C-alpha cells in the first residue's frame, strides 16, 4: 500500500523537532554550565601567627629549692650568654631526684629556647603536676601545641587559663582560631569578639572574626565588617575577594563583579579568579570584557585551555561568534597543548565556524576526533552534518558512536530513528524510539511518534 504523504510529512516534522531539541540540549550540557554553575572565588583561608613567647626567668627570681642554689649559680651566666646546650648538660647532670617547680619550669623553657619542643613539653607537663593552675605554663603549652597543630591539647590549656580568670586577648583569639578550625564558627565569633573587646586594634582578630562570620553564613554582618576593613585598607585585594565571596553568597552578582574587578585592579592574577570574573561578565552581558579576561588567562598560562573552553562554547551558543573567535585566535602554541586540550580547541574552532564555513568546520571536527575519539558532542555534530547531506551511512556511524556516552544517548537515538524514518525503515525507527522512551522527559511526543509509525506500518501491510 502506498504511504500517505501527509502522514509521512507530519511524522518527519515531529521527528525533526524532537531530534533538534534533544541534540541542542545535549550539546549545551557543558556550555550552559558557564552561566548556570555556582561561581566561586578562590581564596586561601587567613593565616594566623601565634608567637611562642618564652621569656626565660632570672634564676634569682625563680623559686628553686635550697639544694638547687649551686646549680642556679652555675646556670645564670650560661643563660645570659644563651648557651642553652651547656645549660641542658648541667640540668641533665643534676643528681637531685626531686626537682622543684621552678627548676622544672626553667628546664621546659630552656628546651624551648634550644628548639627541642618535645622535651620542653615533657618538662612543662611535669610542672603542672605540681602546680596545675600555673598560668604561665598553660600559656606556653597552648602556644606550643598550636605550633604543633595539636589543637585539642591547645584548647585544653587555653580553657584552663580562662577558667582561672585570665583576661588576655591572645588567649581568646587563639581559642577562637581553634574553634574555627574545628568547625564551631559561632564559638569562634564569640572568641574573636572578646579578643577585640580587649585589643580593638588587632588586625589578626578582625580578619579572624570576618572569616568566622563567613563560615557561619552571617553574610550581612560579614559584609559590614569587610566594608569597614576595606575603608581602612582599600588596596587589599584579599578583602575585595572576600567581599566578592560574601556578595555571591547573597546572590548579588553585580556587587560581586565590582569587587572582583577591584581585586584585579589591586593585583589579583590567579587564573581561577580571572575566570570567575569572566563568568560574572558573561552573566551580566559584558561579552567583550569577558573575552578580554579569557584571553588574559590564556596568555598567563598557555598550557591550560580546558578552564576557558566552556566559556568559549557558551559564547558560541549565545551567538557571540566574534568574541569566541577573538579568544581562539589569541591562543598560541596549540600543538604544545595536551592532545585532549587540542581536541577541545578544534571542537570549539569548528563550532565557531559552523555557520559561515561548513566545510572548514567539518575539518576541525574531524581533527578534534583524531585527537580524542571520545568527543561525543563532536560526533553528534558530524552526524547532523552528514544527515543534512543525506549521507545516511556516515551519519548513522557517528550517531552509533555517540550513543555510548550517557549524556548523548537521547540525541543519538533520536538521530538514528530519524535516519531510519528517512529511509522508510519503520521497524528500525520504532526500535530506536522504544529505547528512547524510558530515557526521555517527553514521553507524550515519543508516544505520538510511535503511534504514527504503527499506522504507517499498518498501511503498508
């Protein structure tokens, strides 16, 4: 029975729309991520310096036992001359079994001065056995443990000192740092605020409080604080980056963009942050500035094409071919890139020339596949190209290769079904649609296609 042309035309139209929709959605999986993904600002956590103060006591002011007097007389000139190794020898040769608190304290501090922290720790812990509330020892041990990154132990000694009435900003600031490191951002905020109450001009505590506010998600307070700090030091690029982080967290992209540009003006050069600024410009529609930044990234690191590839493809998808071509033309030494990156480059180059020079675009796509045969998006584009030329065998081959990639199963199956329809292989077309149906979000359209195909088959029989 002859096929009814109207039904055949209707079916082909539905297939074409379905295929194009699925192909476009698959090809833009990576490119659209440039505008959809969360833009991040790279910034290392602040560093804090905790000085291990170790003022050695004068032997005359240290409470030594009477039987340690001669030892103290021998030690004094050596301490004055900072000959700590000789002091340690005298202490080791001390035959007294029972050592006074004063001598143990001196021993710990001499070991610290001689940069032997493990032996210093042992001596200072022995002091606490005799005098558990000696604040000087708690302070020294806390700083020692902070330097050794043993935060739990440092926390114990800081807490002990504060419990005994110490009102020292260093203690509160150090305890806040430990709480922050252990994930207790709100406790850290309280600690830094107390430290600043006692020492309001300490920048270390200010930056610690700002970071703690960010970690706690208290974005408005963090924004107020970073603005205050920027007023004091407007050329601090780190503060502008933090301001960008905070405003991004508040979904205030325009303010984030302003902050990122200020950070760049004050010397920020990290490629990741240049890329984030470019992404913000893309979202804001300032394509030329975005392209300028992407070119700068490539110039700064010619061996890294991957980070800017998604942005280039996004520009192409938005019809900003001129800007995409500017970036691609700026990339020098393409052959020095890794093969996967070269493949991405030629794929982007093909996409940029697809409308104006199809033959050249196809050459670039093929070169991309030669470098990396797993470029599924390129396989789909070549399949579409040959399908449009009615070179169905070639198109079918590329679709079949593409369907092994999870993100491209749907457009590949739709393309194969459409080729089968064009050749009036209705059984094959039905088989491909049946495979496509459980994967699709638009099962109604597929069911319509299946129904029309079944009617065509029935008319043939």
